C-alpha cells in the first residue's frame, strides 16, 4: 500500500491493482471487489484527503475479508501515529 495526499481535505480514495500473475480475470475482480468493500466500510479510520493505492501480491487470491480489514486498520493506525503507509 502507498499513500499520497490529494490536496483535497474531504475525500479519501482508493485504487486497486491486481496483475494477471496474481489470478485470472474472475480472481482479480474478486480481489478488487473485496478490497473496495473493506475500504468502503473502513474509510472513516483513515485520515481525509488521501489517495491509497493497494497493490495485490501473489497470494492475494487466498486472503480472507478479515485479513484485508486488518490490513486497512493497521494502515489507519500507522497513519494516525505518523509512521506512514508506504
């Protein structure tokens, strides 16, 4: 994951990248839907005005909802502590 201030204070956005090396078309779309849903539900835990880029790794097709949720929560905690996300 990487982060970049958008310059706009009210909108935190996400971009999801899943290459063909990770999974076929159905698997890639499932991963993107999963990450977008976790982000939709958990975006309040992130500071406003960020662009978050989520790059799926090769084992992403095996990841469960709770794992993605935990990753987003960890990112929110790191950003709140000033450590950064990427």
